[in-house]
């Protein structure tokens, strides 16, 4: 019992019925207007009657389910339950019998109350009660306070037909959260209830109307008839909303999509609703132009957005819809607001910093009910402790923002539609948009299932097969393995709010994927079976155990490949590189064969084979084609939005050159938007000195039209090929098109004139001098792809174009201090600073590191190549553009800038400590996905490059390193 809680919703009703007995609380309406109004006193009389009914038919303490299609009895029956000491559970009209049975068993529901004689469910062990024939008795004993249950109401997550989470809410939390400390919510205005009874916004509306001194609600009659036939529940809700506005509704608290549907389908050309003073949208992402879209129909309404969750009392934040960048400011019930990273650590309050929303609040629910692992896992992710206080972590990503001196957040998307794969966040809504833009699909929705992207779709043509759909989709995404499956459906599922039921679709997709996995052929080789057991653990999919499966197509990414490689070594004593594991054809059988066959296996490739591939490709190059002198001269630059590329672009433009940039984009307009979004300071050069074209290095023609190629031939005098797919774990075959074929295509272009071509290579090709060139699997796919591209460049030079140059940088550092988070060098430094240890040679001597500053690379291009000033070349003819920085210099810089003391330890000892830390931290360690290349990358500075003398005469690299140290997060 909660006898000490004053006030409660029950006590508020008693007070209102006493002080304002004749004041209207509830209006029922249909297409013809208000049909019936109920005062506070009449609501109390109905509640008294139902409370007596419960006392007569329901044992004390029983949990009672409520299935209502009539809002008066919904409100009155719940108040009656509370007044008689019962916890209430609102049942969803869209739940089927199986879901209802699971909920009833989970929550130990023993009675289910219906508002009419039609029983949606017949549940084992649950007794049905009906209120239809229960006549209101004005003389029924009056309810009293003091009998309210500790757990007042158990809500559920969304209106999904999937199995929702059960969320208990304490009685004592309702009154503190009555207005969420946000006066702008305007709960005193008459508000329409048009959403389903179980919907969170419905509970928000009637509860706040009851608790507010002047609050009231209006509800549609079940017999409301639209003037035209409707084809969906959403259209019926739109007409219910239309009539609410027509007959006096002052406030809407509603899904924005339903509001827009009402405006599009029900409102006549000159019709408006001046009585509406407030529109409060919530429950989904807000269209940026919503107020403008509604202005004519709702001329007097002010627009705002509520944000929160069922777990935090449905609300907690408010934003004015005055600009496109919605900044949600917390109300008074939010005691502390944080953004957390994946380690549950707070993100610093700096505008733009991104993390998961987390709040400490007075209006927090209890953890989800359920002992199953899925529920317990959800509890661990949602109900957390911060600074020794219980907190709620939302499934939303947001950024820190400031408005009028107050800290708030801008919500970027819900986890579930924003997913993480291979350490990168993906917006499924964006993938949906791409799929729906293709002619093959009528409707399409993407999901991440067991780390695999899967598309659920309705085809435009019934003859489209799943394999054809998959090919169309992956071709549009420029990757043969982006999506692993496409699953067709005939119709979409909708939930109680009229939205596409994504949870139900995801449940269907998961079931289908389980079926597909169960059909995979079984393994017979014992060693392959042992491999599959490890892969099933790594992929988190036990159904793959003992099955012949392509690892990459079933969710293996580079992070999981590192785990896989480590476990193979630990449990089976197999040294298998990450590159081999990520080969598109790698499977338990092929991997077992690779171990047995060694260098003859198809999953690996040798340096000699790569060189032979490159020489064969170079044989397709033509000779020099003469061209008239170029008058309107342009530079062609690839990779212009990359770390180095954007600085090269700025260098060229500042030097008065005109540049054509090839960058990724759906089209030229999208590419321009991306370019100027990343480099707004360059917009002043648009059209006059800077042209931006959408291009894909993986495409045979770089995605350029014949007209564009013709323009490049006639107007480009210099090509700077800086673009590449940089990936430390992709195979040589994965990188062949973007890194090798693209180079050959640009070399073809360079032969017209001829034109000068500068190829920016990778810094790791020197590792090839340390490996057996005939042995397979000795080098990274990225290194091999760059080596192949270099080889094609040498052959093009032999074909008659002397102005082909290959630049070899070291670790590239920005002079302005910007850090590339995924860069190996800074992850290495981050590891050293965290460990407070720096590696040396075995004899204690320092390990030099090859460092290139962005300014020095630009200078190398300008002075060394353009003006033929001397820059050393290595024994393979590559232009050296790096400093060899002594390790002791770098240690001194770290100690100076980070205020720490670094211990010098031999590289072998340092690596042992790294491996120990990796065991504990796993993917959260800076070197997790890069451990396999660490030793070679650190030792590369010891190699003789065949050149002598100073590489960078201004020594800007040390300053660039110090500037980066100031930005480094440890």
C-alpha cells in the first residue's frame, strides 16, 4: 500500500469531483459534433461503479489486464483498479493471442477486463470480465485514497505486434511527472485522444489532463463515419483527428506522420481550425517543415516537440519547432543529462559531440519484467548506474547543442534504425531510401540481423527473384557483399499507431534468416567442423555451427575477423591472417583446405602473383596520343575529401590552380553537397575554379560519362591520383578495382597529351622487401593493391610518358593538428600514452619512425615535381616525402605535451603488454583491428630505402606531431 502518497491520480479525481463537479472532463464526438460530455462528477460515479465491480469479482492484489475500445471506461477502469489496490496492464488491440498469452504469463495477469462483449482473446488461466452491461450507479460507494498499488501501471514498448517489453511504473512517479517541468507542454488545453489506448501518447494525454487543474480530453465515438470509404486504420485515425479539430480541440499530442496524413487526405482547400492553439508532436523523427505545412489549416497553433521514452514517463524534453535543427531542452524532472559512449562513459559537453542519450530523472520506470536473456540484456543496456544513481540510457544517438545559453541535444536517430557494424554506425533509413529509389522495389526496409544487412521488400514485378533483387541492390551500393540476403513479402504490417510495424518485419526477417541458415549444407571434415564452432561463436549465430558457410556473407567484418584469427590461433594453433578470413570465398571447408595445402590455396596471393597481374594489366595500356596545347588548364584530383586530399585541394586552389575533384556521391549535386559540407571555406571557388563530380573508383569508368571523359582529355594537364580505398583487412581482390583498375584508367588518360600524373602511394610497400615474394598470405591486401598500382605506373612510364611520378609518404600527419581517428599511427601513439611505455630496439636503441606532414607532401609535389627541385628517390624510383624521426624525439614530445613519463621497453616486451591489454579490452583497445600489422609498421623505419640525404628540409613533421598530441584523446 502507498498510504503516504499524496496526492495521487485517485486523490486528484476526488478533489476535482468535489471542487468542480460540473466541469467537463471528457467529450465524445463523431462526424456530426459533440455527442456526449462527462463531468468530473460523472467520471467519479463511473469509477465508483467499476471499483465496486472489481471488489466483487477480483481478489485483492491481482494484476488485471484492460482491453478497451472506449476511452471513458479505459480511464475509469484504471482509476478503479488503483483505488482497489490492483496493478493495471493495458492490452494492445494489435496483439495476437500468442503475444497476449506471453504477456499474461509474464505478468501473472489473472483477469482481463473488456469494454464490450466481444472478447479478443481467450487466454488459459485468465478470467474475462465485461463492463458493457454494467450500468453507472450514482449511489455506488465512493472510492478512497490509500489503497493504490506500489506498481500502478505496466506499459509496453510501442504498438508492435512483436513481443514488446513490459515496463512497470510506480504510482509515486506519476504526480512528480505531471507536467515534466515543461510549462510549454500546455496540458491545460482540451486535447484529443486519437491514438490507440495502449499507446504511450494516449496515456500521456489522459493522465496529464487529469492531473492538470484545467485539463480535459475529447475522444472519438467508435461509430464515427468518414464521408468516404477508408482503406486503412491510419486513414480512419486521420478522420478522427479531423473531426476533433473541427469540433473544438485545442491541443494535439500526436505522431507527425498522422498529422500530415490528415492534412493531405481530409482537409478541404479553404478549411481551417482556428480553435487549435498547440500542436505537440512526438513518437518519431520530426519533418523540418512541419509548421509551414500546417500553417494554413492551423493558423493559431504553436508547434513544439516532446521527446522522451516510456521508461522516463513518456516525456522529459521539449523543443520549439522554429528551425530545422531541433534542440531538445530537458524539463525539471531530468536531474542530469548526459551523452554516453559505448563504454557507458560520458561524452564531454562540446557542441557536436555525439553519444547515446542518458538521463537521471524523477520519473523513471522500473526495469523490464522478464527472466529471459533477451529481457535481461535489454535491462543491462537501458537501466544503468551513473555516479551511484539509477539512470536510463535511451536507444537514441544525439549530439550536444546549446540554445539560449542552455545545454540540450539534437536527436540523430534511434538505435535499431541506426546500427553499428564493424565499428561504424549506419542509418538504416538511408539504406531504405537507396533501396526505394531503385525500380525493382515497390517498398523496401533494411535490417541488421546477426551482423548481416538484409532487405525485406515488396517487388514491383512478381517475377523478380531474391537473387536478382540482391544483385540490383548491391550493384547500386557498389559492393557485392554489402547486403547478404533479400527477402520478398506480399504486404506490409502496420501497428496500432498506423505506422509500418518494423519490429514485426524484423521478427519475420529473423525467422526467415534462421530458416535459410538451417538449409546450409552440413560439414563432414572434422577440422572444418571445429573451425565452424569457433566461427559460430564469433558471428553470434549458433545455427551456423557444423555448416558450410561463407564467412563474409554471413556477417564477418574486420573486427570480428580479428577475434576469429585470435581464437583460431589459441584453440586450433592455426596462424590465419585476417585478410584470408575476409576473402569472399572463405568458409570452414576452404579454410581447412588452406591450412592443409599452404601456399597452393586460392584464398591467398603472393607478391609475385600480384606483380604478374599488374604487368598483364599494364599490357593493356596504349601509347602516347598527341594533343593540341591546353589553354584552359585544370588539375584532376581524386580523394579530395580525404585527410590528405582536402589539404592538397586547398593548396592547389590557393596557388591559383583550377581543380576538378572526383568524390563519392549519388550524383553531382550530392557530391557537391558533401564537398562543401566538409569544406565550406571552398565554396567561394565553386564553378570558377572548382568543379565537383560524383565518381566511384570501383566502377569501370569511375562512374563518369563519355562527355566528362572528353572534357578531361581536352582540359586536364595534371592528374593527382590521391584517392583509394584504405582498409587494413580487406583482401587484395576486394581492393583490385578501386585501387588498381582506377589507377590504370587514369594512366590511360595521362597518355593523352601526355599529361603529368602524380600517384600518391601507401607508406607500407617497403614491407614487401621483408617477405618471401613467392609465399602466399604474407602481406596485407591494401599493401599489395598499392604495389600493383605502382607497377602499372612504372610500365606506363616505360610506354612513353616520362611525367609519371610515384610519391611515397610515411605516416601522414596534419600540420594543423587534426587527427584521423582510424589512422594506425595515432592508435599506436594512443596505446603508448595509455601504457606509458614506448617501444625500442632489443638493444635499447630508438626506433625511427617515418613521418610526413601534409604541408611537406604538398611542397614535395610543388617544388620537387613542378619545379624539378631535388627530392630523393628510393631504389625503386619513388619520390621520398618523409622525415625519419628518431624515437627519442617523439618520446620527448609526448612527455612535453601530455605531461607524462614514458618508459622505454624493447618492442617484444611492449607487444606482450599490448596483447595482454587486448585480451581485457578487446575491440575497445586502440590497436584491436590493427594488431596484426603493428610490429612490421613500427619496424619499417629501420629499412634501408636506398636513398640518402634529408627527405624534408623544413622538418615540419615534428611540429605536426606535437600539434596532434594536443588533440589526442586517450
